[in-house]
């Protein structure tokens, strides 16, 4: 049941603010934990068509909200953050 709920949540969260991408899963886990400790709702998922694991600090359903938050995030938390759109 929990896996189904998580999968549904991932599908709803189309726009993701990415703070890191790694081939080594342990690096992704470590970065996700760092952001989780700062209060972010981190997620790790595979980038489609690659071996990279992406670390998302925030996910949003609305493109407008995601763009706004990405700009704030780049200004105050991580200048190299970027957006990944999941279909």
C-alpha cells in the first residue's frame, strides 16, 4: 500500500527541483539526507533513459509554482538547482 501511495505521489509531482544527479546511489542518498535534515521533502528517482539518480528537494504539480520556487531556491539555497519534468 505504501509503495502505491508513493508511486501516485511521484506521478502527481511532475515538476521537480533537482539539487544533484549521481550514478553512485550512495551519493544520492547522502545528499537527499542532507536536504531532508534541512526540512525538504526529498525524493530520489532514476532519470529516464540514463543511469543517473536525481535528488529532488521539492516537487510541484503546477509549472508556475515550480518555476517560482526554483528561482527562489537558486537565489537562496543552491544556485545550480534545475528543474526536471516527469511525464
